[in-house]
């Protein structure tokens, strides 16, 4: 099966792609384009999956990822580094050609950024903790340090869990309300003591509040489409012992 690459109009001609599980070589419950997990030694399947994703976005580029910890930390990348030297962060930015920035997700929101005029790009992993903590704001600020201007930055939000699939409890909703009472609008009523949270809409809100005017949300639900995407929550609900991760990549041509 051919690797499926999902692209965002907002990012224009900047090399990028959001991936799901289609087109990879992993097997079993991780079948497809699984990108592995923290601390995993590269397997032949993982190496091949990564090679296929890079070839589909920016052939010959060096793929760089981070050791994701659900934080608002951003790594500014000036040169390639080895896998075991990945910074503990949840976003990367660069202005260097030939580097492909990658974010792994399995329900959290991947966000890709570009100021094409300045030649500055970014990629962020926005789970609920990172989104609430300001990982997208921090990514924009780090891009500005490299010469980007936020009025020119475009952002796209890739496949993530949708509100219909994202049940949370009262404590979760209160955390967002404590941060900003207006966040109530991102929660729909659920069963008693529970709510349905719209992570994608919340990330859009944070990007717009930060001053971005070109924002695209792809509206793709990782939980609801098992043939197309990996999902941590779906795997948990199904009692599966592990779950796959998909990747989102953005890079600058040389």
C-alpha cells in the first residue's frame, strides 16, 4: 500500500505531511506506518517506515524528533543530532535546510508551522497538557527568535482525537476552567460527571489568540478511523497491549 500523505493548504509549498498508518511495513496490532515509542531501539520495520515518510515529504532530509514529555518546551534545532541525543521537549523549530522536524502522536494534536518568507518552520505535539501549558505559544515565540513574524506564520493541525471521541471527567474540565472560564465552550455535555472535549478547537483558539491568522484544522478523528489512524484511547478501550504512533513532518528544501 502506498504511503498516505495528508497535506494542508495553509502551509502552501513548504514541504510537509501528516501521516496515518497507511503504507508502512509494521505488522500485528501496530500494522502500518508505526513510528515507534520512547526508548525503542530502531527495528528494521521502524527504519523502513521512517524512510518512507521522509521520502514522501523531503527526500534526503535528516529526520529529527524529540523525546516528548507533554510539556511546553521547545528545541531550537541548528544541526542534526543522534536519536539518543533527542531533547526532552514537545516542539522543534529551525531555519536550516535539509532538516525534517517530526512529531509523533496517537490522539494528541500535531501542529505544523511555517513562515515561508523567513524560511522558518516548527512542529509541535499538543496533547491537552501541552496545549493548556502553552506549547503552541512557545513554538511561535521560538520561531520569532529565528526571524519569523507571527503575522506571517501559517499553522495546520493534523489528525487528532475529536470531541465526539474524547470523554473527560469533571476534574479535567475544571482545570481548563481555572485557566480561563471561557474555556467552557470547548466542552459539550456528556454522561453524568463527564464532558466531551474539543482538543482541536482549543488548539485553534490558542493559535488565534497568539495572533496567527492562517490556521487550518484538518478535522480528522484518530479514534474513529481505525483503518487510517493509530489511537491510544481506542487501543486502551480495546484492551490492546500497545498502540502505534503516527508522524507529522515539516522541512525546508536545500
